[in-house]
DNA sequence: TTGAAAGCGGTACCAG
DNA sequence: CTGGTACCGCTTTCAA
C-alpha cells in the first residue's frame, strides 16, 4: 500500500505539502501541485480512510437503518439515498433489522451504527428513548424517513392524509362498507406510519358517518402474504365489505389474490385500494396513492449532507420535509355492487 | 466520547491493561478485569472503530457490491449476507451500482470499496481485469455470488443446468415452439448468469432437435417491464411460441401480463416458466426453478469470514460452492394447445 | 500481571 | 509556500 510518505519522498516534499496538494487546499505552488498529483497517480496512492478518519474525526460513512432491505419501499429509499451520498463522497453502512427487535438494540443500543458513522438515517422507524437521548448528548446528525419525531429532521409524506385521500376516493364512489387492512400492532419495531394511516381511515369513516364493525379493521404486516390472509377473512364475512383499503400496495395485491381465489370480481364485487405505487402496482392495475419513495431517500440524504456541512451553497432544507402524494386511479376501484 | 484513557484513569491502570481486559485477552488479573469491565460499562465506553482499524489494520467492514438493491434477488442476497456478517461483528458497506457502468468504475476502480473494507462481496458481477489484478496484488478476501471466475471463490447455482431443467419440463410437456426471454446484451455490467441460461436454452432446443427462429430469442433486462414488452412481441408473432422460458421470474410475470392483455389463456394457449422463485411467484402461480437466494448470501458471507480467519473451528468451505435448485411446478405450464 | 512507548497513516497548527 | 511536529485513539511489543 503506497502511503503518503512514499509520495512525499518521490517528489522530495513533506507529507504536509502532499496532503494539502491532494486535498486541493490552497497554499501549494502550482508546479508542486502538479508534480504531486502526477506522482500520486503514478504510484496509485489513495489515502487510507481509516487514518483520515482518525485524524479528522469524520468517517464519511452514513448508517442507514431499515426494518427490511428486501421490502420494495426500503430498498428504494436506500437506493435514493445512496445515489446522493456517493456523489458527495459518503459511503452507506447498511443495518438491516430484519424484523428483529433484538437486532435493533444491538445496532442502536450498542452504537454499532452511531459510533462508526458520521450520520444516521432511520427509515420507517420511530427513535426510541435511548436513541433520542443518545442523539441529544452527541449531536450526531440524523434524519427520519417516513416517520416524525419531536426534534428530529424528517422526510415524510402525510400518512394520515394519504389514507384520507384513498378513503375519499372510495366514499365518492359510493362505498359505505369499507374495511381496512393495516399493520398497527404487528410491528414490534415502532413505526409511526401504520398508526397515522389507520387514523385517516377511522376519521374518514367517522366523518362520512359510516360504521366500522370490529371485523372490518384488520391487521397485517405490510407483506403480500398478510394481505392475502386478511383478504380471505374479510371477503368470507357474512356481510363482506364492498371496498378494502390497504395500508400498502403489497397487502393490496394480497387482497386482490384473495378476491381472485374466491372468484369475486374486482371492482365488480369489491374495490381495492393501496398505498405506495409499488413497482408492481401498475401491472396489477391497482388503484393506489403514490408516494415518491426514491425521492424520499434522496432528500433524506440531502438533509444529512446539509447537517454535515457538505452542501455550503445550497439553500437549507426545512427540517421537516413533507412530500406530495397523488391518487392514481386504476382498475381495481369502482362503484359498489348494487344492493340486493 | 469516553476513551480508553478515561477508563484507565478511573481504575488506576494503564491503557494497555484496559485494552487487554476488554478484548478478553489473557494476562489480566481476575480482580482487575472485573473492575475494568464495570468501569467501562458505567462510563459507557465503546472503542472507536476508526482507531482500532488504524491500529490493527482491519476495519471489520465488508463491501457488498450489487447492480441494483431494489431487485428482489440482490436485496435478498444482501439480507442473507448481512445476517451472518453482523453476527461476527462485521458491518456491511453497500455499493449500489444502480445500473451505471460509471458507478462501477468509481467504486471498484478507485478502490472506494476495497480500500475501506476488509473483504469484498460481488453479487451478479463478473470481476473486470482491473479488479482481478488488484485483488491479485493485494490479496483482499473476496467472493462472488451468482458468478464464477478463475481464482475467485464463489457461491452459485448452475445457471446452465437451471435452464436445462426448465426446458426439459417444457419439452416433456410436448412443447416444440419454445421462445426465450433472456438478458444477454442488455446488461452493461458484465454478468455471467444470462449467458449460461441462454446456453442452457439453446442446448436443450438443439438436443430436442427443435428449431429456434431468431425472433424466438428475445432480450430483456430482468425487469417485469422488459418481460411485458418481450411477451407482447412474442405473442403477436404470426406463429407464436406455445411456451416461453424466461431467465427470471420478474420477466416471466411480465410475460404473463402480456398474455393476459392479449386474452391468451395460460397455460391453455401459452405456457410460461421462470427462474428464481421470487417471493411473488407463488402468488401468480408461476412455474419456476427455485434458487435459494438468501442462502447464497449467507454462504458468501461465511466464505468471507473464513478467508478472514474468523471461523477457526468450522470446516473450510470449498472455494466454489454450488447450491441445488429445484423445479417448482405450478399453474402456468401445461401441454401445448392442440394443433390446428 | 502490568506499564511505557512506539507505531498505524494521515491532518493541522505553527514557525520559518 | 513549505516543513516540523504534535496529535487522533487504540493496539502491541518489550521490559519491568
């Protein structure tokens, strides 16, 4: 491994000068700068990130913590974040909780993430008490994606509003017996989204003066499989709903499959709406409320870079960014079946 | 940030002793070890990874390079790898090429990954000349997932065999006019899988003495959208195939959608088979050849840990691990339609 | 069993 | 504009 010393010896200058030259700092004669750059390139010198980290106190690492990399939403957030981070010389440390609360403690409790990275990106997670107090003490830059918390910058959509928009669409079509497939209790990692969407559902039903029998309020865990299960249960009810709103497209696709299984027409017998605009939703012709997931990731990364002082020129992002969503009407919603 | 010095002062011992005690090394009196551990816990001391890295030369970081995090296959590989790495104290640095060859040069060419990590996990990528020579010089532990290369440990399936198995299934059902949706040229990042599967397809057709008209040999990029497009083209042919084999489930699902669009019955008019056993495949009842993707990731991580000397007890993994695949017959394949 | 001190590979301050 | 040198925070000889 060629070190800075070799380069210095090669050009007959000090390490200090080489260091300055290579980082583009002022105070190096043009002639020497060129010689240094040439020598560094020729010798294949690349500064050791570890040594730089120790000397400067910055690792140029951002820790991204997600509940599940394999879920489309989180994969896409990461994809978006990584794009902008890399552009500014930051690498992405991935912490995949994979649904285990224990993993979360290990990652955030022992500071596996926080000790090593310059900043923290939490996606789909509500910071725990331990995490917020840690951050208060150390002032590590952090950002939340898809969650809000007092004092933490965040990039989100309005989850309650999303549900209201979806519900309004169904209500406008004339539906009254609307069921909900959410994911409130199922998630051990605290997650604010399900609660907000659920509130949106209940509020809308309430304002429309429609009753919500308990069996119309179903739990899921945001996976297709859980949607399938919920769909089966709901559609086999003596009085099944005429419309089902799901807190995610993956669950909605599961419900669609349940309907198909039971030979029910969509939207003839039952309408289905989701949230996300998953890459697959277009293909199953699912009506949904689109959220700009990749952009969420990009903005979160931008937030972080700003806190890290890496974006001197750019206008500061507000600490809470809330992105617009959009109702995408496709083929799975329609008027309720005529009464009989 | 409490450092080792604070802990040492606290217990009135030297940093050396504290360091030894905390890493469980022998040569520290039991009494002092306990006092040190207590003090460290009380002070909330966690060693700086950066400093440890500089002193030991090991970062405890593994760089995982993938073409696309958002693709199910790669997300799952990462998920599997991360699980075992974390268990052994390694963190995962994610490099998402996002389909850009330029990103690849930046990541691997400038050693963004290699300089910073102890080991390299390349998924779905064939090492370039520059990469192999770099590795030859520096001896960085590395492993390939879903690709093979002279001198590189790898964890794979037999991609050619996978295609042969899929084809045999179709041929056994009586199909003769079989088309292929692959992804050979489309991928700028060199990728060995498409080639192998394509060879399997051609070889099977050849052995069965079935002709492959050029228009039956279609390109895709492993996405659903490309499958849809390929499906439309193939099924609109004057003499359409009676079966279509796709190099991935995502493309197969696209083909299924094309069939639905054109009001063709599956498998009545056309049979479709994929490769992967994507999490969705069960739900669309797709016949496919399953590969154990998560296990691929886990084994790759194990390979790496072994090279890193972190698995002293365990029997060494062979340098090329090839996992079994399995034909999963579901509802999208059947006998060809009767001739007319 | 313990401690002093020399690195690890850079950065940054202070003189010159 | 350039060089000497004191760190950064921990590990690791080498002596005691």
